[in-house]
C-alpha cells in the first residue's frame, strides 16, 4: 500500500465526490444576502423537485445531515402523542423509530427481521383496521443502508389507498434519492428525507427534505404543535421564497449541489438509476461466485445502492473491513448493531462505473482470502466482468 494513492472509498456514504463537483465548491466565500444570490438558489429549489419526481410541494435544504431532515419532517407535521405506523429492520429504521419516540409520538411498531423490509401486508392490515384514522403518518425506509434492503414504496401507497386511509406517507430515502427511483408525486409521498453525501455525491452537510402540498397543509393546520426552531418550515418558507435562508446557508455545498444536479440531469436521471441497477447486479454476481450470501433475504429486498454481505460462521466481518483498509487501501462499510461482525458492506452508489466496481471487488476478494474465507481469487471480479459484458448498457440508456 502506498500513501501516494487516494484511499478507495466504498462505504455507502459519504460517496465519491466527482471532480466537477469538488471544483464547483472551490470558491471564495460569498455573500449569501447579495441581490444576485436568489438567481442561483431559486432554480436549485425547482431542479431538486425533478430529482424527487414531485408533483407539487417544495424542497427544503437544511445545513444539517439527513438526521436533521428526519427531525424536521416530524416536528413540522405532527403533534406530541400522535399515532404513527413505523417498521424497524436495520440500524437506520431503528434510529428513526427512536427519534419518533423521543419526540413524543405514539409509535405503532412492526419489528421485522433484519434483512427484510417494510412489511406491506402488515401495514395494509393495520391501516384497514384503523377505521377511526388515528394513525396520522406511515413511515417507510426506502433503502435500509445497514442491511442493503430496499422497500416497495409504491406498495405502501397501495396499502394506504386500499384502506382509503388519509395518513401522510413519510419516506427515508437518504441512501436512495439520486440513485434509486423515487417518484414522490406518483407514489403520494408527503415527506421524503435525504442528505447530500450519498446519491447527490457531495460532502455531508445538507439535510434535504422534499414535502408535498398535503404535508405543507398539515403544517399549517397543526394543533398541539411540536416545538421547533432550527428546523421550522415557516422560517424557511419566508426566506426561501425570496431565494434566501433564515440562517447562514452552506453556500459551498449548495454550489456543489448545482453541479451534482447538472451531472445527474446530463446523464438522465432514469439512466442513473439503470446504471446503479447494473453495477449492483455485477456486485451480486460476485457475491454468488464467492459462495456468500447477502443479508437481504430475498431478491425483492436487494438494494441497488449497497450490498451487505454475510461472512461465514467463525469469521469476523470487522476483520475483513480492517484488512481491506490496511492492506488494500479500500474502505468498506462495517456491520452495525445486530449485524456487527456478521456483515461487511460495499457501497455502490453515486459516481461509479464498472472499473471502480471491479476495483472494490478485487480488494474484497483478497481481504476475504486473507481472513480465511475460502474464495477463489478472481472468481468475484470475473463474475462481475462476465455480467457487465453480457449485459451491455442499452443503447437507449446511452447519452
Ligand atoms: N437514513 C439512512 C437510510 C441512512 O443511511 C442514514 C445515514 O447513513 C441516515 C438516515 C442518517 O443520515 P445522516 O447520517 O446524514 O444524518
């Protein structure tokens, strides 16, 4: 390993920042109250809506991480004691439940096996039985980054519609938006939470929250409000409408966001999703070839942005991560909480191509071998290459 080479980053966020985005942030500090500033910010608010495929509503940009956007969604639409439906099946869905409880919500909880996702049938059943419409919001983690599980948000919408239930739909798509299809308008999502450091390919520091008109209306008609200040939508709206912010915005990051949106639109947002599916399929081909299993229990849960890979009994996955880091200059994601020591994660989202996937698979198979996992060197990289060659990018996906 040589210190001359930049470490290879394959954690599921922060992701690799494209050079164009990095250069766009390399600017002198600027005046965030200048009369020119709104010309820069107002189009960004509009363009962000395209990334979320929204019909109505607006997008807030907080100088926070995704956790702040989680908090903002709750505090601006719900009151202490409100009943909400949530599910827990990984570290991030667990943390969202924890936040909801700490903020005083009455959580109806579906505790699911880690490696599965949002339980659609249970949700449908609970919603159908809630004829008094006591449940004010239904929460769904679009992409559980800890276990590499994606959930069917359109299915949650169907469950709500089948029960003719008026609850709002809140989605955590921190490791989804910009890399996985998110159709807020079509799926009737009311609050969609994201952050800058994943599909938007930026450093951490922006909590991005897209909200529907229904959520904005709920905010206006709230009784028994939850206290809020920094994350208040009212303060944001007052200033955002003029192209400004209620407090000092992270101007460099927003400059970077302009460029990352330009890159996503230049490739075509649907082509970006197709690229993620293709690259993830290559990773999954490698996992098969190594004779290993994903933490995601069924193909319907497979995430196209992160793969959590189970190591065989008797092997500590933290050792695989450490070995990849020290011997091969490659950062992988560790297992969190219940799956600590059992899985390691490959983040495959953001600015990535086949070459980079080949690189991380190369490091992983060497680290596995070093740690005593009986993999055949070249098997995973070979299987991924095979997949990419046999599944060329469709001409329609090419620019
Ligand atoms: N939700 C998911 C699915 C995440 O992956 C993360 C972070 O990795 C979060 C929420 C929390 O976001 P942040 O760390 O930006 O606060």
